[in-house]
C-alpha cells in the first residue's frame, strides 16, 4: 500500500472511532433520560 492509501485508511479509522465515542457518550444509561426527554416533552399538552 502506498503512503496515500495509509493516510486514507488512518483518517477513516479515526472517524469511525469518533463516531463510536459519540454514540457511547450519548446512549449511556445515565444520559438516556436527559437525551430522550425532549421527545416526550414535545407531545405533552400545555
């Protein structure tokens, strides 16, 4: 593989790790209630 191919591979791997980290951060059980509460608040009557 060429150097350019390794750079593309590394960049793709870093993006995949960042996406996985964001998903873990937002969908932890501690944060789940806070993240999903606007979904239910929108349906409440005033």
